[in-house]
């Protein structure tokens, strides 16, 4: 009897883990299939170019912008900041030993010790705090520049975000991000998906809406509207406000979990950050 | 027209009003008395109008405080639910400023707007509790 109970419990556990393990992968497959079917002429890797992978005219304009990209100054500044030693003599390289071959493809990731999602930008600030330095502001400036430098070194690496199947807290964070992505918010009653899934490739006023697949691959971006390099969470906040919803703070749990889901959906897309955008 | 004896010459009574109140009370200064009656009547009317006009009193202030507190509570609830709308913070701040200036009517109007939007946000949160799943790509 006891053996039968243990066997039943074990089977239940395996089944439960199986379902949990299957869910994010099922989501990713359905997500990517939607875009590849919706835009059959766009090669999968080209979704890394966002909107410019689906519209020829805007692509030409963007290619002109990329001939003299304004983010180059930020990559240089980021490189300088990255190699500037902390007061204790250590540096960012001690926190990111593999930075030269690229580290960004593994962010965001689930940190079991902290029991939360850690993004590239949060990891940079955690590194600073670990070495007795003050954290940097998240939207722009030095942190975005260091992030741009690390993105540049990671170019060509394929996004490979993992949701650990053996930690239900990781799956809960992923689910929270997914829920955020599909939940309608704000006075306009729109979700992220209302624009980037339902209206993708269509005009919303004068804006052509880009696909969500590959959307995270080119961050941080130099946005011409803002005339500076900015991080993904600033774009999340701007989107929230466009829906007339209150935004969450940069690196808030909500946005980190959203980034976790959002990036997982782009697994397999090569990184090409930093990018230029309008 | 003949000028009555003892009466002030044309235009003189105006100066008298300014110069001496006692002079106005003399029987010789009838135009001045008429003027005095006009001034007093106007003042009485003005006072009456002021008395009947809606005045910002303690009850208005209490009504504003109640509306403001209810709005602030509603905002807190919708914020906690993660479905706060964009302008609630600004509208609530604006309502507080108007209340501090004594412009209670406008302040209450804004506070009510905040409360309504917060309630709608809470309704949205309740609806999205399950509705989001229908949008998931499968």
C-alpha cells in the first residue's frame, strides 16, 4: 500500500514537472509559429530586426541610419566605463568573466539564490553593489551605455533563456510575465498583445506595429525620439503610458518577469544590439 | 432752471460729500442726502447678495476631504491590483492643490473622477483575471 502511494506521488510529480516543463516550450512554439506564418517571406533570424524585417520602405530608411549609427558613441563610452576599476580595485570583468565572448544571450535568467529574475541591467548594478559602488540609474546614461557595450560584444549569439523546470518559482515568474503580456490595461484597454500580436504589420495612426518576436534582440536602443540610448524597461514604461496605464518602475518585479517571458519567446533569434530606432 | 437759495451750486455737492459728512445731514443738502441713501442702499444690496451667495464653509471642506480620501483609497486599491490608469496620480495631486486653495467644487469633481477611474481599473483587473488567457497564442 505504502509503495503504491509513493509510486502514485512520484508519478504525479513527474507528470506535474512534465506539464510545467512543456508549457513555456509550447508557448514559444505557438508564438514563433504565429509570426512565421503571418510573415512567410521573413527569414526566422531576420525577426531580430523588428519592424524592419516586415516593411521594405522602413527597412531602407533604417539601413541608412545604421550606416552612421548614433549608438557608436555609447558603445565607446560603455567600454570605457566597463574597464574603469571600482574603488576596491575590482571591475565588471570580475562579475562577467566571459564578457568578451558575449553574455547577454543568457539574460534575463532565473536566480535561485535571490529567488527572482535577474536582467542584464540588474546584474550590472548587483555587480557594482557587490563591490561597494552605488547602483546606476536604470533608464539611460552610464548603465545603458555599459549594457550597450555588452550587447555589442554579444552580437550574433543566439538568445537562450531558460526557465528551470526544477524550480516552480521560476515557472511562476514566467507565468506572471506571460499574464502581464496578455492582460489588457489602462484607459485604452489594450494589452502588449493587442498591438504586437493582433495589430502586427498594421498601422495604428501613423505607427506601423512591429512583431514581438525578436523585439528584445536589439536592446538597448538609440531612439531618435529620445535622442539617447535607452533600456528595454524604459520602452515598457512608454508603452504602458501610451495605453494610458500607470507604468511600473524600472527593474520592478513586473517588468523583469515580463522581460523573462518576452525574451523566452525569442529564443533562437540572434542578438544584434544595440540598435537604432525612431 | 433757477438756482434755489442755500442749495449748492451744480457739482458742489460732490465735493461736500468728500469734505464733510456733517454737511450732508443739513437740510440744505438734499442732493447729498439722496446720494447718501443711494450709497447705503447699494451697500445693503451688496451685503444681501453676499449673504445669500454660496460660501465655502466647513461643510464644503468636509465634503472635499471625504471625496479626496475616498479617491486616494480607491487609487491605492487599483495600484495594488496592478491596474492603475495613467492619470490618477496627476488628477489626485491636482485635486489636493485645488482643495488647499479652497476651490472645493473643482477639487471634488477631480477626486470623483479619480475614484471613478480607479473603480473602472478594478473592474478591468477583475475581468482580466481570466480573460487574458483567451488571448494567449496557442
